[in-house]
C-alpha cells in the first residue's frame, strides 16, 4: 500500500477570457489529466515539469486545498477532500513562494501557535524544535520578527514549522527557490537527514535539478498534466532523446570523422566533438575512431540533466510556456 | 472555536507590534461612533417622534442594531477582507492546518478595536431602556435575549455568506458591506419611515427585520403598522436558523470551488 495513491485524477479550471467589450469566452483548461502514480512510505520523490504542467495543482490536491474534478486520491489512507483537517495533522507543507509564518511576530510565536493548533505534546515539541533549530541553524533567529528575516532564513523557518508535528508526508513546493548556494545546501542536507532518520516521505517540486540529483532516488516528470517519466534519475538519460559527447584529440587535424550512429558537432584543430545516443556504449565508438585516426587523448561527457529534461518536454515545452497560467483566480 | 481563539490571539499580539497605531485607531473609532448617535439625538430636537417612534424607542433600535452588528463584526467581520486572501492564494496556508477554515479565516486580522461599536451601542441601549420604563415580564426578557443572540447570528451569517461569495467574485465585499453596515444603519430607524417594498425586502429577502424591528415591536409594545403576521415578532430564532444554514451551505460550496493561484 502506497502512502500516496493517485488514480486517474483530472482537474480542470474554467478560464474566462475577455473577447469583446462585454463578451467573455469561457474555456476549460485541463491542468491535470488522468494522473496516476503511487509513492511508498519513506520515498523521496522529485516532481518536475515545465511551468503550468500541473505540479502545484497536484500538490494542492494532495493536501486537500483543491478538489479534483474526478479521480481518486489517498494520502496516508485519508481522502484529502473529505478529511482535510484529519489529513493536515499527518502532512507537512512548505510553499516556496508563500510563508505560513506570522509576519509581525517573532519566529518562535509561529511555532508556539503550531504546537497548539496541532496539539503537539510538550516533550515531542521540544525535541523536534531543538533538532530543527540545530540542523537549520535557527537559534539566533527565534526571537526575530519574521518580516526581518532574509528569504533563506524564512525558508528554513518555514521548513521547521512544517516538521514540528512529525508529519508522515512532507510536500515541498519549490523549497530552494531564490535561495543562495549556502542556504540551498543547508536545506538539502536537512531534508536528506529527516528522510533518512524519520523515514518521512518527501514529495518535492523544483526547477533546480541539483535538488533532485542530490536528494531523490526517483523522479517523476509531468508535462501537460500527465506523467511522462517515472523512475530513477539515471533512467532519464535513456528515456529522453539525450546524447553523450565523445571528445577526441587526434594526432593531427583531419576532416569530420565518419562513424555510423554519430555526428560531429564541432571541430577545433585536431579536437573533434562527436554526439551519440546516451543509451549506446562508448567503447565500440572509440575503437571505430581509433581504427582510422591515431588518437592522442579522449573523454566522454555526460549530458547535463537540464538538457535531458528540456528534450523530454520537447517541442511541447514551448507551447506550455505560452499557454495561460492555470489556476489564477479572476 | 479553539483554533479561532488561538488565531485571534496571534493577531492581537501582532497588532500590538504597532502600538501607537493600535491606540490611535481605537480612539478614532470611539469618536466616530459617538458622533453617530449624536446625529439621531439632534434630529429629535426638531421633532418629537420619527415615524411614530419616540427618541428612547429609536435609541432602542439604534442600540440593538449596533450591538448585534458589532458582536457579529467582532467575531466574523474579518471575512469581508477574505477576497484579498482568495486572490493572492494565501487561503492555501489556512487549508493545510488541522482546524476549520471558517474559524481560522474569521479570526484573521482579528481587531479588538471592533469592541468600540459594541460598547457604544450598549451605552445607548442602556440609556434607552432606562427611559422606556418597560415592564420586564419573563416573556419580554426572553425576547430581548433572543433578539441580541439571533440578531448577532443573522448578521454573522451575512458576513459568512459574503465571505463565501468572495471566493467567486472579487468585489462581493461591496455588496456584503451594503447589507451588513448599510442594513445596520437602516435598522437604527423605525421601519415605518421606509418604503413598503424596502421593508418587504428585509423581511422576506435578507431577513434583517428579524434582527430588531419585529422583536422590538413586542418588547416595546409598538403596534405593527406593516401588516405582517403577528407570530413574526417571535420568529427571530427561525430566521437566524435559516440564515445560518444558508450561510453554512454557501461556505462549503465556496471552499470546494476554491481555485488557489498559479503557484
């Protein structure tokens, strides 16, 4: 039994567009279309996709904020729509773009409110708060009003707030957005630790693929409201039409090397760059090149994950970027 | 209820972060509401009765209208700013907490300064009662208590329903304000001075007449010149129940249709 179960979920939004002076056209936009996946307890899953692909919509349905148009959702055995408040005790949510902390009050007050609203026992609260304060280095910030915190400090504060009640599932919607390298690393290290020690299931959306590479053993790529890839991060290379690059230094400059299954993308004196499908082994290629041209040196470059994903969104990525932002209230 | 008190307490503390501003608004509100009743008193310098009601009787209407609206406003008045939260999507953060959204959002931006209206109206009501020399039979006392409770519930329901509509239409707050604040002003004066259609609207439409006009006719012993069924004077609990149910349904529908914002 997965801790998160999503079955054939659809969510549509009606978008009204002004077409004339008084006329308004109503169009239906499908933010999420027949989404199906499951997540096991203790997994840490990266959830990525271009803007408007349906990532946030999915997370909002999994927290009970949005009601799905159709389909079935279960989180920790609870239907998010029917038992929103019961579910709320068992999940933690961090929205990178929106704080749950109290703007004008010291950080500590937000945690105190959380303790009372979630009815966290004193001892457990102390223990969790102490751990968060230590790992996220919040000590000096506890008595500072939230409005005076920097973005990175506030984000760390938000993450701590989402974890004080020991949630079984933690959703993070772009938790590293706008953070500097130091803050990013601190947040990542903390998430890895929570996942390893508490066994907290984590679902994380991000545009920063380093987050995924560092943290997640599993990636789900969503595009146009459907899961287009679900698996290990290595598998992305095989699935996407990604290419590796063989860089060879020849003994002397030559014309473009002709080897079946490759193409020369660049030549600089004796150095040539050959692209070949990532799924193909480099060894026979090297042998084929060496058979005709004496080699001085060679190296193989793995494709950057960004490129892999960009290819996966494919030509449709551009369409997605131009389609109206889904879910904006009018 | 517990969540409501917790959130209200946080806002109270947050508002004290700007102490001077807190006391200045409190003072400002006290002055405005004091002037408010002065207008009615001045009117009576020129006429002994208004639509057949004497000054203490009108003061009774003024006091009950202000008190019930004030109590509702204190409790759930914040809902009239809900539209902004809906538009910027910050209702999200409320919905991920393990407490009723209505409780949390009603306590949102809780402002103690709203006590001012209740306090001032209570003073006017006490003055009115002291001048009216009413015979406080158990029946009168009961209707009086019901008036205050049911009146607050009716106004509270309008706030909740208005909040619910702000999930659909951003400018619903204006409509809601015209019913709550506008309605309360209307109830400060006797029903006899208004056009018949208008009175019908607040009897059968938004049943504000049940807040104080109808029960006041019984408490003050004023004859009904509107020609409404006699039992309407005691029907405030029924009207309050209907309002609360309608508002509750509207609220649930609104939450279900909440769209949040694009990330």
